[in-house]
C-alpha cells in the first residue's frame, strides 16, 4: 500500500514539443508496484496547454481544479471544469487548454501502467 499527497510529489515541467506551461506529477505508477494503471497529475498554468497529439492508449481524465477546454480531432474546443471527467480513446487527437488568465487547471490522467 502507498499513501501520498500531491504536496509530496515533485512537479516537473513538461518538455514535450507543443507543451506550454504544463507541470507533471506522478503520484502512483508502476514504480510503486501498481499492477495496471499510472496516475499522472497535470497542472496547466494560465494560458498554457498540452501538445495537440495522439497516443496508442486510452486516457481517463478528471479535472480537480479550474477550467479550460479539450480540443478534439476536428479542432473544436469543448469546455471542461472542476468535477468533470474526459475519456480520450486510443489514437484520438486532443489537447487540453487553460483559458484562465489567473488560475491553474489541474487534472488527473489515468493511463495503463505501460504508458507511464
């Protein structure tokens, strides 16, 4: 068993091409013995965004703070806010954006452990 909190997990700046002002934390992963999933937490700073990208596995996301948008394959923005879930299917192009000028958007991203 592992118990931790985000206040004890280092925030690392995301350097993936296309990312702007995004911090990543990994509170639970295969490194902790998780047999199936990894939990990553992304803090998207005001005006920031993740890369517009695809990946071969599903991502299950939950917004824990703030609000912003998810950009779909057609380039349409779908508003998301605290308390909402988003399922991104394998090979579905997407991007998360924080439209706030003052508040971060924080989200949990669960992925199969092999992806982390």
